[in-house]
C-alpha cells in the first residue's frame, strides 16, 4: 500500500480496501483516540491524586472519579469509537463512488484533527469537573489537617474520644461535599459551564465545619462517657467471639459465674447477653437511647453548631443499667 499503491489497488482490490479503511482510517483514528484518552487520564491523576495521605480525602477523590470523571471518560471513548465507525463508512462510500481511485490521497486522514475536534467538548467538561473537584477536596484536606494538629493538644484522657469524633465529622463533611458536588457535576456533564469559584454553598459548608471543629472540645467529657459504655459492651462481644470467658467484662463475668462450667444455663445466659449487647450497639431504638444513636446525635449537634448542653442528649449510663436489668430478668427464668 505504501510503496506501490496502484498495483495493490488494481490487482488486490480487497486488500487495498482493507488497508485504506481499516488501517489508514480506523487504526489511525484508534491511535488518536488512545493518545487523547491517555492525556485525559494523566490530567485526572494529576488533579485527583491527594497530595497528603488522608483517608477521607482519598475516599472523596475516589468517589468523584468513580461517579463523574469515569462517566465522562466513557462518553468520550464511546464518541471517539463512533467517529471511527463514521469515517470508515464514509471512506467505504467514497471508494464506491469515485471515478478515478488514483486521485484519492494515499493517506485519507493525514493532517486531520478530527479526533481532537470531537474530543474538545469532553475535555472542556473535564476541565470544569477537575477545577470543581479541587475546590471541593481542599476544604476537607484543610479540615483533616487542622483536626490532627489540634489533636496534639487534647488531654490524654480524651484523645480517643477526639480521634473518633473528628473522624466521624470528616466522614460527614465528605458526604456533604459530595451532595454539593453532585448536581453541579451533573450540569457540567450536560454541557453547562460551571465555574469553581465563587461557590457560596461551599463557603457556608466550610464555615459550618470550622464551627463544629471549634465546638468539639466542650463535648469531649460527654463523648468519653458514651465511649466508656460502648467499650464495656464491645469487650463482651470480642471476648465472646474469641471464646475467652476470663476476658469478659466484670458485668457479664460475675453473672456467668452464677452457673458452674458445663452448666447449659451458663451458655444460654452467655448467648442471651451477646444478643442483647448486639441490639444495644447496633440497633436504633425508638427513644434514641442506643449507643450509636447518641453518637449520631452528637455529630448532628456539632454540625449544627450547637454548644454542649447536658439536657439535650440522653445519658449513656442507663443503657448499661438497662442491659443489666434485662440480664437479671433472664437469669430468673433459668431453671
């Protein structure tokens, strides 16, 4: 085809047609598409790769990529495939209708920028998406770093409480940022230009979480009480799974010792305690007194900028006492 085009066309027309359409149109456009998609991927990696290893920022980046960027990439790849099919069909028709095939250019698409033109709209949308993603990711990065720095000055007795609840705030912040990003990204994917700044809703969200960050200190003593109850309940669950009775919390161990080893009532009681603790830790209660319910209400209060008030949240200790009452009731039913 390259060194003796006329001979190939006249003596081996099928091979000539294949080379012209599938190689110098189809394969050429496929190569252009691969180059454009590689550039697309490079821009995404450069923008969405977090510069600092922060877990929730990584999750946010991955979610943006999965929900919006990869959809755009799929649309771009599909459109480039459509372009290749269109051009192959056009070249096929041209070969059938041309009176003098020797008048055709040897390389049909030499110097053509068809693929780049077809990709322009998608790449413009990518630019808007990535600018918006950067604007959305930066506040979460700043928030995560600030909480880590402030954590260095938290009293030792409250360190675990602070770490758990600042992490929970990061999770909620990430979800709120995604909720803000979603409708804007959908509009971009429909072809609308959306500038990353100014975004008043993002500014309001940043201020909201700065206030939550500042307010967490007043909640720490109460959070510690909630975690202490949580820890006592969780200890039984872990020891029960490991089948090590001696490591059970005093609450359960003293009650289990009412029955000698090997007594079926001892196993019945142990199973009952495990079920009740599972409900207390995992299930949402109608009066919002379960452990996880209280934790969620603390995050809600922090997110709303509400200062700590003891009367506004249920005490965690009655959860433990209520469990003890249920266990003692059950013991009395064992014969």
